[in-house]
């Protein structure tokens, strides 16, 4: 009985360490890429392949990046969030190492099963994850570079992996993946507002630290709005008028959250995540479907 209790507690802490709330972005981007390929069907094999890719992108690889990041962020988290597992001593170094090794093996196996092109994008994503968190590069010390690595990993590379898991990559899909990655750069900045004190003390030059809260919020809104506006224009130019209108409507729906966020970015971050960012990701799916159909 005690063994079962201990095992359950270890699993619980492992899942918390993998930060499930972050899994959605990469899983959703893989789904959008698969949809954009135009080769996704309702067959058992196709759906199984999709679910395997979604599992790989979110829980496994995104979870792995969170484990690596939390380990490398232990000193900063001791200031910003001392209750977290690693700075509070609830998780040992050995636990972190075993978790990272297991996730790497599982993610690599699934990627190879889905195809060598998928494995290539996964390999690039792992390099990005290590470069973001670990010294000597530790790209997160600069908000522009660090957030770019995360946004292109969680959105762009996951989208591209989803596409090539089903069909050869098209240049239109590549362009959409790139633009949504640029938009997601702004989304990454939203998460930096809560960490300003610790980031300042540890010399991490996040966007809010470098430019202040208001200017950082303006950059968030501009990045998201401009990237989506370009996508609307491209979809219309490519002849996908319905998709262009739908993405445009989702963009218009973000105007009120944008305004509210600009008034007080630090205290409206949760509302912004639940509204503007949710509309952003629904727009991703609409764009992908428009590209396919």
C-alpha cells in the first residue's frame, strides 16, 4: 500500500513538473499543421497518427522542455515562485534527470515512427529548448531571442511537424506557420509580466524588464495584430475567402481584450489569455482548414 502511495505521489509531482497547462499550444499547432496538409482523414490510421503526434508535441516534448526550463530556472524561481517543486526541494536532481531521459526517449521514438521529416523538426525543437534554458547560451536572458525560440518551437515547428506527418510541406503552410510563430512571440511576453522582480534581479532581460510594462504590452498587441492581419490578407489573396473572413472576425474579437490589456497588463494577463489568445488559436485552425479546403 505504501509503495502505491509513493508511486502515485511521484507521478503527481512528475506531471506537475511537466506543467500540463503549457501542453495545449504545441498540441494544437500540430493539429493545425495536420489539417493544413489536406491529407487528414477520418480513417482509423489517420486519426491514430494524429493523436500520436498531438501526444508527442504536447505532453512529451513540451513537457520535456518545461522540465529542462524548471531545472535551469531554479535560482530565479526561488525568488519569483519559491513554492515550486525544484526550489522547494520537493523534487530531487535525480528525479529531474530520469524524467528528462524518459521523455526524450519516448518523444524521439514517436517522431521517428511518424517519419524522418517529423524527427528533423523535433530535433530542431529540442536544440531550441536546450538553447533557451541552458548555459552558456541561455537565450531566455534576452526576451527577443528567447521568446522567438519558444514561439517557433511551440507554434511553427509543431505546425510543420504536423503537416509533414501527413503530406509534403507546402510553401503556403510554411508561411502561415512562420506568421503564427511571430504572433506567438507576443503571447510569450504575456507570461513575463509576473516574473519582473526575479528577472530583474537575475539579469534576465525580458521584454517587460527592458521596455517597461506599458511598452511591452504594446509590443504584445502589435505583434499579434500585425501577424494576423497579414494572414487575413494572404488567405484572401490565395483565394481562401471564407477562411480570411473567419480569421478576420476572430481578430476583431480580440480588440476589446487588447484595449483592456493595454490599460493594466499585469492584472489583466489571465483575462487576456482566456480571450485574445483563445481567439488567436481558433484563428490558427480556421486558417489551416482554409488552406486545406
